[in-house]
C-alpha cells in the first residue's frame, strides 16, 4: 500500500535516564525538535520515548543522488575489471608482511591497563576530570550520572558534612567533596553517601579510624548511582574508603 500524499512521517528515539535527570533530558531533546510521546519510570531509571517529524527530501536532491549512484556504479565496475589482478597481488603481499612482523596488528593491553579502565579516575577519564572541577548544579553532573550509572569512580576527597540519618545514632548522611578542604569545599560536585554506617564505608588502609568527622580526608572509591537535579546532589554508593 502506498503512502498517502501529505502524510506526516516521524522518526523515533528512546532515551533511558537515571531518575531525577528526566527534566534535563526532556528539555535538551525538545530543543532539538523532539516531542515526548510517553514516559515510564522504574525504581532507578526512566524510559523516555520521543518522536520528531521527518523532513522530506526535495525531489531535485533525490534525483541528483540517484544519478550520482549510477555514475559511481559504472566507475566501480570499470575499476574492478582493470584492477582485479593487481589487488590480489597487493592483498597477498600485505598478509605476508603482517605475518612476518607480528601475530596481531593491534597490541594487546597489559593486565594493568585493562584493570585501570574498570575504575574511573580523573587521570583516565577526561569527563570525570571536568566533573570534579564543575559547579555542583552544572549540567556536567547529570550528563556524567546518566552516561556512567553503575560504574565505579575513585577520587581524593574530604568530608564536607556529617548528619545523622533519620535520628539514628549509628546511621549517617555524609556529604563529600573533591580535594582536602572539608566544609570549605567550593569546587566540584556535592557527592552524597546516604544512610550509611561505619561498616558500609568499607574502611581500608594502615590507619582505620573508629569513626569519621567533618574534614577527614580519604581516597573514596564508589559506585555511581544518580544525580538529583533539584537538590544538586550526586549520589554514590561506597565501595572502599582509605584514610589519607
């Protein structure tokens, strides 16, 4: 069945986001001409479905493209007819050179290099390096949380604030910042460990403290959870915490 003249055609796109970043993603997509069709929210992630009207190609452009393809096909046919023998000889020579020089054209990464890509640091990930210097409400927070949700990051930081969670003496909400300035931290995301106790921090190192206080400096290793754009809080789950 042919298309009805004047029928509106759409292209579709599905975007999965960490909950709390939906508004930012929808706004960005709408600026690019996308219309939100529906939205499904899960426990940690949301699925956003968008559509955008397709722009029909001018008939003159379609005709020109078709003519170009015909000309290109003719040129390729002539090239194959005249160059087939030389191409086979070239392929054979190239295969011999690779076999004689090495067993693989791509170097195999060492165990250390492979492991270093599992944990994101400022040294191996430019986006994380930028994030650590960004404002706590900057779009870089939502972008990084969406792209690297579930991945592990590591950074040198300090405790900005300690608060008891829900009135419990042994449960805490810890506000963390990059660097060594504790409560005076002015640059970087407002990282948060929510509802944790001392055991949850998985303290390591030669000097393991019995408790943690505002201003304490650690090497934090944690899993990326989500970014709450309304609170400008970047939530992490602790994987290990080493005193510095």
